[in-house]
């Protein structure tokens, strides 16, 4: 992919174990992302969220991140200083976390937090910043954005809080958005609304998207391409529309375990980890 925004080659993340040796939780992951929608799926513990955090250099010691290449728009992220990396976060790559109540500052008004995400990267008059904040809240389909901007995070519902997080991450107009389980804390009726907002904004701004999730149906609906992770490795890659044709035993096991409304099976199948070399 010659026009790749992000290039990841042989990414490895390890942590020390109680017995002293280091344990790799991401093992030789390689992929590229352009201005497209890439999904990363797998069970909890498969390494997908750690991969997203490693890209933004959010893994702190004693965690260790290495890669043959970890480049964003041609710049090796592992070579950047902390100051230079802070400039990349937000303006170049943004990340929406799973639950807004753990990401929003509880003692700062919503509008001020969104504004901070902009002024960190751009010098603008306060009136212009205020206008951009209101426009961004409108873009994520929040009614009465002037009122919401004055609220504190605890005054927001789960769905509204996640929309505020999306507004905060996109106000600086990054080239790449990493969405890590952005709807896992929301009920089903709100999930689709939030994902539709993300999808529309990504398309309108011509951004790249990495959508991290354990929900295969969601990823296949909103992405162009899918990577399947198992035990820290990518075991399969396919077009989202051809996910049902996947051949790897792990992917087939995940698909078989998804319940259906018209399902007549008395028991859902479980993964045969012996067939995948697992324990």
C-alpha cells in the first residue's frame, strides 16, 4: 500500500512476569493502513487494544515496545521525542477509548475539554475555538450544544459521553482515528447511532480508521478490511464483506460462536484451541 498512513512491521509488546522473564502479548504484528476503515477483531486478551496503544506509544515501563518499523506518514514513531510524539497524538492520530467516564476529566466542563484538544495543537482566538467546539458537538449530533458544552461529564448519559469523546478526538482533524471498543459500554440502541456518527465523520474527512472490537458483526458492517488477532498475532486478513468465507480455524470458531436470532442450536460451540495450537 504505497499511500499508507501507518506502517507497522514486526511490532512486539512485552511485560515482565512474576517469575522474572518477559512475556510477549503482541508478537510480530505487521500491517498497513491507508485512508480506509480497518477492523481488528479477536477475543479479550488477544492483543488488539495493546496494539492500538503501542502505536500511540501509550505503553509505559515496565512494558516494552519494539518494531522493525512503526511509521506514521513516513516518520518513525519510535524515534520521536516525547514532545514530538505529543504533537502526533490528537493532530495526527487520535484514539477513542472504551468508556468516557474513565477518559473525561470529571472536574472540567465538557466544552473546555474539547477546546483543550484543539488549542494543544493550534493557536486560535478564543472566539474561533468556541465556534469550533460548538460545530463539533453539532457534528456528533448533540442537540443544544451550547448547553452541553457547559455540563460536567457526570451530567452526561453514556451515549452522550461517547459522542463528546468522539468530538474531542476529531476536533483537531487527525488523519487516523483508532476506535478501541467505542460502543462496548453502550446499549444496543445507542451503539448504532454512535458508529454511524464515526462512520460519517471518517468518510466526510477522508480519514483512516482502525476499529478495534470483539464484535464480528459490527466490524464487518463498518469496515473495509479485517485483521483477526489470536494470542498476540495476526492469524488472518480478509475483506470485510468476505468475513464469512474466512478459513483459519480461530476465525471459523469465532464466527460459529456468534448467536443468531433464528438459532436453533441448544448450545453454542466453543473454540477448539487444540486445532489452533493453543492451550
